[in-house]
């Protein structure tokens, strides 16, 4: 693939990486994002060309803003079943359809906005050509959202993409960026570049239960194991960031696969905690089974406490135990002064007071198998923390449920004393509130005129 940027690319939004130029070509990380997304989309289009619907996430959303195709497409907010039905309806009208991407207008790690051309021949032999603007978002190696626009509505599609980028900020830190670079180098088989990202004594600890490569130390052994994976047919790699801690730790979900990404084709999926050193090289990587999120989170927090959170180790240790308790369906211990304040908007906020059990029970009632965890730590002080709090699970009816919010947590020498909840967009307000609560209480000052006797009583002079 050429290092030149895609044609007709619009000006990037603040969430989009700067556009490469002739003087500053695509970085390895940007090429990795491009290769990963184009790979996913090409597989999807190839599947459609073979009249096999592409795989999507369980909560895939389709929204249609295209008037030209309203006879065969669904209204906004229909899910993957509708998308599949619409594709099959198109095949019924034109059994021979070829799809291709003509231009990439916007691309970041959330997804892309592209011009999509479809060429078809109807049952009666009439040739049909359709051009649409497609907005796609991805999770891992699957498409999670598709929105369609008329060709002349490119500006609207780009504005919508920017809106989604703001609504769904991607987790990122120095460790996730190093991991993305390694992923791009792996796909390109650039072993020298991968070696540069590994520390001399890097530790790889594979704790999966059925098949694993054990524990090893050293760059050379790590490279041997990576090469062995490619020899086994895992040519590509996709990943999703699940949680971060500080700048040096990231927990991700990884999927190694061959040329095809279908779930019935051999692939490997796992969770991995990656830690980088002060030189931005991978110092350690711990791999666990895909369904062992509890172990992965415990490893992430343990390394955080030993590293960047060492100055607040007791506080973060308590918070880690509190979240582990919630995943055992237990309400964490709190002080007698415990209070919850919910600042969220849109009618979802709970009444002030001790609403902890009510909040937790409402989530457990909807998705009894949910996992509750800290996605990212935004501020950590002697008194408490501001974190991105996430809860994910499957409802009793079988749909995927997810909650995400900003939580301000105050700790009083052990048990939690206060919790305030904010919408994701109100992170700055949550941090300002923690700063306010962390300031010492103002001391009452009394100016006395006269002298104080041995009992602390002040006699005043008449004025």
C-alpha cells in the first residue's frame, strides 16, 4: 500500500490524527489503523459480493440518511438483523452486485467515512450503478455501526462522524500507542521495528489454560514466539483497548487471524496486559484467556499500584478491591457519612443520598452477568480519584448492555465516603469537583482584642 494519504480527505477533526503529507508520510501507527480498517471493510465488501452478509457486532446499528435508496433500506437505529435483511433485499433485485471503495474521506481508530460504489445487473439485464457515502465504525475486527448518506451529503456524513468521535472517545495512553505500533509492524512483518519496541529483558507471561507458550524473558525469545505465530497462519492482528492505567499500562483484547476473518476460520483471541518502561518499550506482557477478565483487571491494577500509583497505593488498592467486590455482587463497605450525588442528565440520575445499592441492583437486574471496572484513571490524589467507570453484560433477553460514566470517589482511610457521578462529557467538571473536595476546609479565625487567661477565655477591653 502506498504511503500517500487517501484522496479527497477532508480536514481532520481534533479526534483525528493529522493528515500525512509528502514531508510527513503516514506513521506506522496510522498505517496500522488504515490497514486494519481497510482489511475489515474489504472483507465485508467481499462477503457482500459473494452474497454472504459480513459479520457485525451484536449491537451493530444501521441508520439511513439516503433518500435514493429508501425503498430497500431501514430507518435509523435498526440493528444488524435489518442490515442483513436489506442486503438480501438488494440481492433479490440485482443478483449480481460488485462493491468497491472509491475514496476515503475520514479515517481514525473509530472508523471511516468513504465513498462506496455499487455496480449491479438486474434480473431483466439492466445495469445499475449506485454511489453512497458510508459511515462505518468498528470494534476490534467487526463493524459496529453503518450510516448511509447521499453522495452530495458528504459534509453531513463528516459532521456525524465527528459527533460520534466526541460521543465515543477511544481509550488511549502511551502504552496503547506502543501496542498499536507493534500491531502495525506485525502485520507488515517488520521484525526489526518490533525488536525496537521491546526492552532487552522484556517478559512475556502466557497464562492461558489450554494452550500457552509459558513465561519467557528477553527480546530474542519474544521475537521467536511471534514468528512462530505467523508460521502457524495468523497473518493479521486486530485489537481493542479495554482499560488503561496511567500512561504505561493497557489492557486489550487481541485477535490473531489468517487472510479471512470469519469466526468459523481458525483464529486466536485473548486478553493481554501490556506494560511499557520509561523509554516507551514493552517491558512486560501478561496474556490470559478471553473470558478471564477478572484476572486481567487484577494484574492491571497490581502493576499500577507497584508503578505509577505507588504514591497512592493504599487508596487504589481499596478501590480495586471495591470493584472486585461489585463483580461478586457485593456492595462495597462505606462510611456512616456515605452519600451518592448523581449529576447525570437525561432523566437517568438517581436521587441524592445513599443510592449505592439502588444503582448496583438496577444494573444487576438488567444484566446479571455484567462486569464492572475502571476504564481509565483521570485524576488520583490523597483523598480520592476521578475515573471512567464502565459496566458491560448481557441482558436476560440476550442483548448486549453497556453503561459508561465518570465517577468521582472519595476515600476516608479505607471505606468510601462519597461518590459523585457525571456524564462522560463532563470530565472537566468531575476533576474540578475533586480538586474542590480535596482542598482543606477553611479554618475559622477570630480576632481577639485583649488577653487570654489560663482557661482559654478572653477578656475584652472596652472600646
